C-alpha cells in the first residue's frame, strides 16, 4: 500500500496531502479537458441566420444572448454577455465554425452568473468558452446541447476580434433609458457637461423615451456624440424598475441595468481609454482639475496599477434653487421623468441647483465609476465585481458626483445644506452649448 506500514503521524499526513493533491490535479485536468473544443463536423459551410438583435432568446427561453466578445487577457476565449435564469440554466455550449476548412467545434461553456442579482431569478452572466487553437472564429452559436444542426442555430458576431487603437478618451455608458423618459433639459445639460469635461461618446441603452426626447437623441446621433443600443428587454422578461426583488417581484431588476453596463464595458474595451459608468442625471465634477483628462492623468500617476476609480455621490436637491441663471427660454423645456413624477414645466436647470445635502456617515453612499475597461472582468452598478486592476476611492476634494434629483433628506432646512458653486465654473460654455442644442431640437 502506498501509505501502509509503520509511519509517523507526520509521514501519514504528508502521504494524505500528496494523495489529495494528486486527486485534485487529476480532477482539474479532467475539468479542463471537458471544456476543450471538440470537432463534431468537417467540410461544412458556416450557415445559420446571423442575429442582429441586441437581445436574442434561445429556445429554452431561459437564456438571452446580448453579444459575444473575444477576450485573450488570460486565455483565448469567447466571452458571451447574456442573461440567464440562475437555477434553470445548467449547461450551454459554444458552437464555432472555422473557415475555410469548415470544421465545426463545440466547447462546453462556463456559466458565470454575476453575484449581484439582488434576489431576482434572472441575472447578468458571462458564458465563457475556450476557442479552437488553430482558428479565429468570427461568429459563434450558443446551444443547450453539444449535438444538433448548426444551420438551425442563430449566429452571433464575435466583437473585439481585431485589435484597435483608441478612437476616444472617454465614453459614458447610460443604462437603461426607460419609462417614456422625458427629462429633456437636464439630459441636454448633462451631455453638454460631459463634452466640456472631455467625453467624445455617450452610449445609451434605450428601452423607450418620449417623442421630444427622440428628437434630441437624433440630433446627438447625427452629431456623432450619442450611440443608441436598442434595449427591448421587456419583450422577453417581466422587468422591474426597482433594484431589489423584495421591492418588486419580477424576473429581473432595473431593466437589466447590470447586463447593459457589462456589455457597454466590453463594447468599448478596444475603442475607449476610459469608460464612465453613471446615470444621465449625474456628473462627475472635478474640483482640482479643469477636465477629466487632467484629473485621470493625476489619479493614475498617484495610483499606479489602479484601473477602477470610484466617486462619491452627492445630492443637489431639485427642490432648492437660486434665481441666478434663470434663463427664460429654458423654462418651457420638460425636465421631469414622467415615470416618477407628473410632467411639469419648467424643467430642471442644473445651474440653479447649487446646494447639496450634507454627507451622512451612517448611511451607505453609493459610488459611480471611471474605469479602464481592459482591467475589468465584471461590474455591478456601484462597484466592480472582478478586475485585474486595483480600486481607488477618489477623495471628495478631488471630485464628486453632482446628482441633481429629488432630495434624500427632504426635511433639512435650506441653511443646513452646503452651497457648492463648482458647476458655475463652466456656466458660460454650458449655456452657449445648451442653447445651440435646444434651438435645433426643441425650441
């Protein structure tokens, strides 16, 4: 016997550890082998209908494919961003068709459901498959079984296959626009502030919005600032506008916001130096620097190896205003999200809201982020779940999130609020730019 005979306790322990290690390594090797691509067909042509939808339901109706991305940061894999039922989906496979020889490979997928599901049965998931070694597939199909007919499966283009040089420095990801969104004035102000601060692209996952908002989005799309990703998630699932299942027992929370954010990171991984994750009523406002480029250059210099920068949220209540910058032409522009309020006129002019609520040390203050997308694997809304780089909490004296919305501390008298006119540093450029957009779209 391998561990027989008279042995000391120490020798016995060493023997047990050795056996355990051997068994573990054998198991891991078998696991690795089970995920390797296997040829199931040769001499075929790559057929099957190519899906161009943002959200595609598989036949099980428990798996929804958003988009596949090539990811070689650890090994050569296709990472498919999707939405799955956390209990019902047990097995998926990636079907690769390699040209010109027409070999069809099938890889068993690792289904990695993101930890931040907040109690909902459906959640964001990474469906990850090893790619064939001697092939750089351009498309992939996802199927519950390793057997079947590839011609019957929808095919999805694998993005990020070709390396690119950065086309922009900053991309803002906004997800998701829903509830017949009509917050026109504040949206224009936010986009114009983003541009002043250094943003070249704003990506919006749009479920729906008002007719007036459509005109504004069309203007920005033609300008080249806004990219619209259709987000018809309510055609597939019962969606909640709440963040937790206990508040609204539907299939998925907040219109699939977490899935959209992850897709936006991978979509911009090779074309944007930084990706900004915040809502349309939030502006990361630098206090020590004139713009984001100089701010991020300084933060990276001070924090080598960091790839995630988190900024504190600070509420500037809509209910407290100043008469300064009362621009009459702006007073007829809608500025309220009609999902939350009765649509009233005038809209919110952020230049008139320069009083912020004091920070409450005993209450969690959610943060938003500027990230290096190449250092992020999975993200949630207020933090990154998995990453290669370190996270940095940016001090409030460097930058804060200007968040103009209904108050969280509504009982505070005006004198208890903190007057903060940092936004006014940009008033001249902001007023000029907002007027330009308004006169071409709304007024």
